[in-house]
C-alpha cells in the first residue's frame, strides 16, 4: 500500500521506485492519507506504521550508507489511540447463539462445535482455523494444544460438552490426525472470513429472541472477549486468564477488568463494606432567608 501511494504521488509505476523515494516525509504523508482519506482509525494507522518500521529496520541492518534516512523514518511516533471497550457477550447470550445451529445436520453440528470451541477456549480465529485433530485429546484429561502468536503453544482444558461435540464431529469425518478439524463441504479448512460468516449467520438468527444482539458488533474475537470476562466473573485470577488466552502481558488481559459494569459494582460494594463507612442521616438542605433575599436581588 505504501509503494502504491508513493508511485501515485511521483507519477511512475511501482517497479521504478528507488529507496530515495521512501523518506520520512513520504511515510508521514502516507500515514496521514490512510487516516484522513481512507478513514482508518488511529489504531490501524499505528499497525501500518509498525509494518513500515519492520521494513525500515531490515533496511537499516543491511544498508548503513543510508542509515540516517532510515533512522528518521523509525523516529516517526505512533499516534495515541483511544482504546475502545471490548465487546463481549453475557453467558446467557453466548449460550443462545451457540444453541442456534441445527445439530441434526453435519454442517449444523460442525457450526455448533466451532462456536462452542471458540467460547470454551477463548481461541483466536486463526487458532481455530488451524486446529488439527492431532492437537486434541478427547479422553481424560480432555485438552487441546493451541498455537498462538509467535508460534507459542499453550494447553487448555476442554469442557466435557466440547470434547463430546468434537468426538462426534470426528466420527462424521474421514480425517486423519494431520487434517484440520473445521473444514468446509469440500474438505478445505475454514478461512477466517468463513468462520466470521458462520458466526454472523447465527447471531442474526439469535437476534429474533434477543434483538439487543444486533446493537453489538459481534465477531469471532467477541467470543474470545466473552470467555475472558466469564473467567473474570467466576473469580479467576488475571494472571491465569493471561496464560489461558495466550497474552504476552498481563496488561493486555487487564483490559477485560474495565468492561464489566457488574464487577465494578461488586468491587465498589466490597470496598464500601471494608471501609466501614455508614450513610449519614443528614437533613435536606434549606437555604436561609438572607440567602434567598440576596438571590432575588440579582
């Protein structure tokens, strides 16, 4: 995208671009362009900047002659982005959506199992799409091995319901251990967009029972958020949730603490009781006659 932008700015094709065309001023104009003209959020702008920085770090390691040019690009600061509260589902809403697929059909059972798995494990959509039968242990102790960002692996327990659903799905397929669990009718792994489409379809159906669902932007990542909040609501320590979700930092997991209003109320009530503060029996305030006279004179 950056190369296309620069080529259009300089009125020549991408193949003829030179490193000299990629200076800090051009990169700044590009970042401003995607935010203003393409209506990208600050968070998206920062993601583009991060990708550009990786490219220029590579150039800096391999071309010291133009190091000052690259250093000026690397010095471009990120824009402070306002973090939106995570969208999540209450357990009853998650259960409603998961219950919608027609479990009497093979496709419906796959969808039911997929949604249940996403909610159980708080899995990233990429982790679900890449899940293989060899990653699963469906007898006690029931567990799954997920491969997250940076090829980091983590073991997670499976609910009996999830393990049973996966076991039945295995019986419906002719897959071997190296094949993906969630596949389309042609036996190909579901894509990220395919999983998002499946979820959107059942959210729309569930909205007939709960129209409030339509007011939320529900994606596969919403089920990950919902898993995190449900764990918090159950009293699970935030460091355990960090490992459960595969976060690199507890600061990322801490985001979920801010999203649940009932947890805030409970924390406030616990603090109130601990502090031992009692409500006063103060009488309603009444203005004195001289104050009323002064106000009337204004």
